[in-house]
C-alpha cells in the first residue's frame, strides 16, 4: 500500500503548496524504509530508457598527475582526468543509461598495460573524485566551515559560486550526468559534498540550519544582528556598533550585493531583519545557477522524479557509498580460494585490517577494488582472498586483481608482518599494469622483496 501511495505522487511538478502531498512526503521520507524506496526506484528504472552504446577513453593519467601537482586550474577541461573524460564523451551522455552494475565506458591509461574489465574504470573514477575535491578543477571549494575550522561539515565541499564560464557550466552539467550514472549503476563516487548540495539537488526545502552546516560563522553573525536588542542595543546605539551595508561574502569570498544600491545602503536597526533575511537567502542560493546545470545533466540520464523519492542522506549514500566501513561488513562478503577463514595468515590479515585507520582501510579498498568506498548495498559484491604461493612469503607483497575484487595473500608469519606488507602495497603499489612482462621481482639493497602491482 505504501509503495502504491508513493508511486502516485507527482515528483515532477513545478508548483507546490504547503499541503501538497509531495511536500508532506518530503517531511517524512527519511523515515520511509530504504527497502521500500529502492523497490520503487528499481521498478521505475526497469522501464526507463537504456543504452547499449559503448566507448573506450584513452586517458593521459601522468599528464593529469603533473597538472594537479602544478597548482593550476583546469578551466578548459583538458588536463585533468575529469576534463579528459568530459572532453571525450560530453556529447554522448546517453551511454550513462546503463543497468545496475554495468560500465558506461572502458578506460585505457596511456603508457600502462591492462585491459579494462572494470578495474581501470573504477580507478579513473576515484581519481576524478579526488580532482573534484581539489583546486585543480573550478567546480567546488571547501566549505567556509572547512576554512575556519568552525561548525559542522568541516570536511565537506560546496559549489564554487564564481564558476560561471560556459565551460564551467558544461562541466557542471556533465557532473550531473555522472551523478545519474552512479545512481543507476551503483558505481560510487567518493565525493564529500555538503548536505545543502544534496537537498538542493532533490529540490527539498532548505533553511538556516542548512546554511549553518556550510557556514556556521555567517549564521552566528546574522543571529547576533537579529537578536541584538537582547544585548541592550536599540535604534539609537545600533549604528555606533554595527557598520554594515547590504552586501555579503559568498563561500568563495566574493562580494555579493543583496539589493539594488546595496553597497551604499546602510543597515539600520529598523532594516536589520531585512538584511538578515537577504543574507540567508543569498547564501542558500549562491550555487543555484550551477545546480540548475547539474540537474539538467542528471535529467539526461535519469528522471529526477525517481531520485526525489529518496532523502538527501539516502542519495548521498547511494551515490557516494559509505566513507568508512566496518571490517565485519567486508568479512561477510568474503570468499576464500586455496585457503580458509581459520588459517593463521587469514586471521592475521583480518586482525591487521582491524588495526588500520579509516584512511588505510579506504586505501585497501582502492588497492584491491579500484574504489575507495563501499557501496550502500554490499550484498551484490564478493570480496575474494586467494592463497599466493611463494618460497619466501615474508619477503613478498600481496597482489590485487581490481576487476575481480580479489587479494592474493602470501602466508605471512605474524600480524605485524601482514600489516607491514599490506600497508606498503596499498600505499606505494598503485600502478595498473596488465603486461605480465612487467611483473618482475626486484632486489632492494637489504633483502629480496617481490614487488606487486595492481593488475587487471
């Protein structure tokens, strides 16, 4: 009955009233069972348009690394991995209309071996996400809370309101299409965007609490102005204490005029509530132009009516996966080949993983799977551990098969040795190489160490 009720809601309507059934659903949708919402979305996607188009993208990964390290910004979308992917398929976003688990395109890294059966694609996606959350792309900036180390969501990113060039808007639209692809296929994007972003993507109501999550200092300031009479300030003393005009600073630090002739209009005691209202409105809508482009791109891949079934928290987890994961969750989906869970070296491995930091566990996922986050639904995947036969296991690094989500684990002699070798591999063995001639052992000056690469 609940599924039928939700399915009958017109999520695509532009006009809303407070007693609209959709508005009432928005207030409670975070309490609707995830399973129910997933069932509705899956049924809708079954009849949604699908594409069998395929593409292979040749990526200059080294060039992207060098550019990112240079500190420059890829305004033209040519130097970064994101820019190269956008340039290659910006007019072919129909290839994102795939079934769950399918890959929209294949990747080849210039100068590296490997045939993409999913691992190279996932690796490139993770690198794109790193670029999105950096200064090498103009799309996002750290939240003001991030910059000031004050308030919540200090680790989040928000839309750069100054990125309005035609190329920027095209990249925002492409990002929207990519979000739609992630929703449809389940290929998670390790991006850490503000809760305000996800609410605005859904078109859900936002208020001052959402602004506080991005810029707590701003909300504190306007709250102080709104309630200044409680501190004994009245009309006669206001202007001697508060020297403001009708302008504000956006998240990127740019000045924004709140109304016509705002720069020359003083904020008075009588006009202070107007100022507070306009600041809140301007700050909550500073990325509206860019968000419109993102929605346009997403709509090309999936109907926003399907997406709006979910809450902002649901959508973030569905698209971005879980930033941290419990070892027990990985254990539940693990299968063993040539070894068993009770073998000593397997128990050493799990104990070592328990001792890892969240960042190190994320690196392990990146090493063994090509993605740094667990998807929201893990029951569709299988993590494999296979015995790696070698004559000197304690001198050998583990090997990963990112396409198969598999780790080949030597029979290490202790937890400490397991932790040492696995940490070395996940930190330093990030090249992807499918050319078996490149899998050679190398001798360091102190001892023999069999080097591993991520291979496909």
